[in-house]
């Protein structure tokens, strides 16, 4: 018995069409999730080390990662707002479009890191090693950059208004 008296509507929403739509929706659940590898996130939080890890889009807000080894880690679009990364090794890390507002990176090694379009507002980057770092379009408004080594760094179109930039290079 038809659901509605309109013949076109019943053909459009026949049981076969509805089954096909439901199968397509359920099939979307099999698409691999984009983002951080949960095992990598747990390894970082328990050992403070995660070399070459996939931490894309990880939520590490206010995490204490002081002294962490994140060499060559992929932190693209990760949320590290308010995190403590003092003395951390971020050599070669990808921090593309990462959220680093209010983060403490004092004495961290950011050499050859990629901070393209990263948000580092009010971040503490005092005494960082940022040799060869690329940070075009990074937002460094009101950040502290005192005493760091920025030799060979690329800061094209970075926002530096209000930043404290005194010291070595």
C-alpha cells in the first residue's frame, strides 16, 4: 500500500531508494577520521616524548609539556592554547595553523619548524632557538620574542604589533 497517494513521491521514496540512502549514510562511518593518532597523544602525555608523531588537530590546551621532545611532530591545527612548552624540542615540527595563544615556549627549540599561519598571540618565545623557522602570516601580536635566535627565519607577513622584540637576532 503506498505511503502517499502521489505516484511520483512513492517511486522516489521506494523501499529500494530508502535502503540505498541509508547504506550510503552508514558507509560514511567507515571513512578514516582526520586528526591526531590517539596512541600518539597518549604516548606524549605519559612519556613527554613523541618524535615524528601525528598530533594533527590534537587538543592539548593547557597541557604541561615542558621539556617535551616533539621533534618532527605534525601538530597542524593542534590546539595548544595556554600550554607550557618551556625547554621543549620542536625541531622541524609542523605547527601550521596551530593554536598557540598564551603558550609558554621559553627556551624551546623551534629550529626549522613550520609556523605558517599559527596563532601565537601573547605567547612567550623568550630565548627560543628559531633558526631557519618559517612563519609566514603567523600571528605574533603581543608576543614576547626577547633574546631568541631568529637567524635565517622567514617571518613574511607575520603580525608583530605589540610584540617585544629585543635581544640577540
